[in-house]
């Protein structure tokens, strides 16, 4: 057996800078509009050709997913059916570094990154459009995670358009260690009357992080309040992130439990992350660059 270090790929964390959600339609799905960006931190995956399918999980959050349904395996099985196989002959290593049920699109990003890697190592005749069609039934984050670039997502998350031009965005991601299951948050969201998933007026671009932060304050995350209602510690994390020195704006991402705060500089984000880590040693804290 080869002992060579596998070729690791980043499965980046997804961050919803804003997330407007409407009530469910006749099909039961919630329409949304979101500006999604991706961080330079996340899980790591490696995919190699093998005699048979194998999925190996490691990392600080591996125990949270071991033994349960894994979107990586589901996505690869869907790819296999698309090319007429029972299973894809690949060995997948997943180094789980992102919290689970965290609003960071970790499972979707893992699956999307593995799908692209498996296509490459097996030389499968599936273009990007084909991968998107295969992935669409697997969740609202899949299309944007396959794109893995700043996008405006609409519909159920599958209709993508280019994002406005963005500056360097330095941020801190913060998770207080409580899960925030998407289904439960949406059920809490549905208990209150909600407006339509409106699209805010968006400029062609932003000249600075402070300009972006000011504009974001005119938008919202419609899942933030129901997530905090179910897990009040998310609200504590949001307050901590927003009150960090130099924070320009703070918000819950996705359905929680993670929050983000934006900063002018990488140094400012790193300094805030150090202070937050010391104040909350049990929380997951990561300075990063977005977009």
C-alpha cells in the first residue's frame, strides 16, 4: 500500500452574507435569495482511484458524522448511477474540520468537492452542468458549493448568477458548539408570518469591506431569529462577534449555529479571533478570508 501523502483539496466553508427566505410554495420548498461566498478555511478531502468504494473520516468533528448518513456517499452513488455503475471505485478521505449542523454548508461542500475530484480521477464524462443536475436533489447548498465562488442564489438555491464585485473580505467565523438542524429552524420559521423572498437592490460592486458591511445592514438573514429562538447560545455568539474590536458587521450564516463578523484587515480578524478564543475556549473560532 502506498504511504504517499494524498492530494488534499479544500472543501471551503460557505457563508451567506444575507439570506432572504419566503414561505414554502405548493411544492413545499422555501424560495430564497442569498449572497453566498466561500472561505479559505474548511474541511479537506482526498480522492484516489481504488478497487472498490471506501470512505474514511478523520478530523476533530469526524465523530459527529460517523455512523450516520453522509452526503458524500449519497452524491457519489448518484454519480455512479448517472454513468451506469453500482458504486464508484474510489477511496475518499474526509478530514472533518468544520463543525456539523453549523450553517457553513460543510456537508454540501464536502460532497461537491468530492464529486469534482472523482470526476477527475476517474475521467468521467460529466460536465459541470451534469454534476449540477445530479447534485440538485441533494440540497439547496449543492449548486452554490459546486460553483465555489461568490454567487447570488435564487429559487431553492439552484439558480445562480454572478455576485457583485467584492473587495478583500476578512472575517472571523464563530461557532458556540450547539447544533442548529436546518429542518428544525425552518419549522420554527414557518410558525411566523413571513414576507416573500425579496431581492435587495445590489450595486455592481463594493469598493471596500466597510462599504459592503454598511450595505449588508440593509439586508437580513431570515433564519437568524428562529435559530436563536431554538438555541439562545447562537445569540450569545452573535453578540460576541459583533462586539469584537474592529467588527464592521456580524450575522448568523445559513440556519446557524455559526456566525461571522467582517473586518477591514486580516490583522484585525486574527486579533479578534485570538480574543474570542480566549474568552470562549470551548467555541470553534477561525479567522479567514472570504470570496
